[in-house]
């Protein structure tokens, strides 16, 4: 399983909507999405809660606002997957992204991480 760590703090909803849809559109289905929200005030927390109601793979938490790196670490502590992907809340990924990244790691067991080009 892949644990997707998704920090959020007042992300613009037009970007957040695209991000959530790109997670839901993944061809690889064995993921969990751990949302770490810093008590957003722009409706993004409510948006994420609504999205999470429709898919049990979403786990949502509000944590004190202590910066992005703290949010990553909080998410990693909660992760149950074999692999961890740290997602930005205002970006997207192609539907086969998780498949490709996991495939690379499986084919190179001595590697600790994989990275790809961004558009």
C-alpha cells in the first residue's frame, strides 16, 4: 500500500479539487490518503471532509499549524503503507503515477526513494 501524505493550509479550492480528483483517478487502488490540515479557515478543511466521506481510504486530521515539514512528519507517523508519497495540495498527478513509482521501487529493491520530473 502507498500512504499519500497531503498537508493542507487554506489551499485554494480550485487547486485542491484537482488534487483530490488526481488521487481518486489513480490506476493503482491500494493507497491511503492522510490529510494533515493546519486548521484552515477558507473552507478547504470542509471540502476535504466532504471528499473523505465518500472514500474510506481518506484519513483526515487537524493539527496545530507548525509548518509544512511538521505536517509531513505528522503524516508519516500515521502512515501504514509500505511506500510514502508526499503530495502537495495544489498540484496533480497523472493516473498512472503511483503505479510507475512503485514499479521502479519494486524493480530496484536497494533504492530508498524514487523521484520523477514535474510538469
